[in-house]
């Protein structure tokens, strides 16, 4: 999977599963403040990631993800991109 494919998948499930307006999903957008994700959303997000990107997320990993770009970078590393 390429970086572009990973970004597209992440953007798609943020918009579809979490009802985030697509125009809000930008690399510098903050997950909590801009996208309005809370701790319960992070649990759901972990499940969606495992299903769509085929890797497990530890809850403590989310503490290091502040922006959408942090999330992309995390996914790139986990997918070996």
C-alpha cells in the first residue's frame, strides 16, 4: 500500500465512520480540537484501523497523535511505507 492509498483510506473512514466534514481533514488539523474526536472515538478508530489497515493500535499510541499528519505518519510506519 502506498502513502497516497493510506491517506485516502484514513480520510475516507474519518469522513464516513466519524462524520468529519472532508474539508476539515487536513494534515495540520488537530484530531481532538478540529476533528472533535474524543476518547471513545479513539477506541472506535482503533477498531476501524485494525479492520481497514490490518495493524493493531495500542491506546497509548493515540497520546502521541495530535494532528492528522501524526496519524498518517503512524500509519505509514505501521504499514512499512
